[in-house]
């Protein structure tokens, strides 16, 4: 399967994270799982990033999309009680722009954070989660200095202010794995059957395998505030952050 497809759906979100509206056709409808489009910019969720929300507009009707289900196809889940367009219907898709943009800023900010922690402390990620403009990241950090939170905040925001380009490309698996520290998690979670690896590169700071959506440069993140540092035992530290 092509790297920019999921089942019958051409994934516009992988090629261009700025797409917010597009035309599509309903390919199939599963009563239990949802609606399949031939083209979609809805990010289905993964890697800690939640799925997009939005609407489908068709024949003067609006169907709210509350999430996605990934299986053999990419299924858009309609809000409970909303009408469902039948197969063959031409629709106009539209994302919740505020939510998507906030998630892109958050995701890119977390990549800056993980890049700084790896560079300055040699620590990889052990877990994480994000919502629009708030997130947590867990690191394998047995020892941290007393001023760790302030040092990380200062370093992360210095990298954001540097306005580093954020570039996305796809490489063959063997070529991708030649990149040092490509897998940022302590355990390699990349499925063994993935032949093409999507790479997100914050130029000059951080390169890692990632399937999510990102802003075009670090300056677009805004400002990252490390609001709390928690000791989760056995050397695991949890950083709770907010995007300003």
C-alpha cells in the first residue's frame, strides 16, 4: 500500500498539514464503524496525537465527525444522531481548524522538547500524551539537577525562537534506520512491516520517525512552559507542559 493511503482513502493530511477543506466522495458506509471517503484530511490519531474533528457537508446537510476508527479502511465516525451520506455522495470535508492547529503546535513543541532532552541529557521517551495545547512526556532520567525544569524551559524556547524549519519526508526503512536516534522512544514501536518511514526533521535539532501533523517552523509553536516535573519512580520523570 502507498505511504499516503489507508485502504481506499488517499490521506491528504500526510502530504499537506495545512489542508482544512477539500472535496471527496463517499466510498462506503459501515453501520458499526463509520464513513469511508476516497480523500480525507482527517488525521486518524496515533503517536499520542488525538484524531481530528470536523464536518462533512452534502446536499444542504451537515454531518459532524467526532473521530476515526482505523481498520482495513479509515472510518470517519459521525456524531450520534447525525445523518450519514450514502455511498457515491459528493461531500465537502472541513476540519475544526482551531483544534487541528493547536494539536500541530503541541506536537511540534513536543518534538522540540524531546530533541532538547536527548541532546542535553541523553534521555529517550518512555511515554506521552497530548491534547490541544497541553501534554505530558515521560523520560528515562535517573538523575536530574535541581534547576532541570528551568533549564529545559529556557533551552526549548531558545530553539523555538531560532525559527528552525520543520521538514517532512519519507524514506525506505533501511535508509531511515541509518539515521542516529531515529526512534525516540526507549522501545522501537515501528511495525516490522512498514517499508516506508515518515521522517519529521526539525532542521539542526531533531530527526525522528513520526506519523503526525506539524507546523512548518518552530516559531509557529509559540512558547512552551514546563508546568510540572514529576518523579514516577525507577528513574522515570514526567514533564507536564503547556503551549502558550
